[in-house]
C-alpha cells in the first residue's frame, strides 16, 4: 500500500508540473505574438486593379463555363457572374 501512495503522489506531482509548464508556454507565446505584432506589423497589401476591358470574358468561354456548370449540377445550377481573377 505504501508503494501505491507514492506512485499516486508522483503521478500527481508530474501532472501538475506538466500543466504548469504548459500554462507558462501558452502565456509566453501570447506575449511573443503581441510583441511581434507591435514591432513588425503586417504590411498592407495593395491590389492592382486591371483595366475593365481585360476583365470581360468572351461569349465562347462563357458558354463553355455555363455548359460545365449545367453538366456538373444536372441543370440545377446557373452562372450569374464570371470575373477574371
């Protein structure tokens, strides 16, 4: 019975130690994220707009897209708008 008590005590001490270390790691990680975001904020990305003439899709491509959507959805799907990315 003495060995079981010692085993349970060691298990409890080990579990509490691991839990405490995990809490410390989580808090330091959150602190590191806050510091990094203040020191080196994320750069704003600029989106280049293309001229309106290059964003239109010709009739042949539009009919191919509509046929593909109709084929895949069994005629239940429709194409309302298509834009080049």
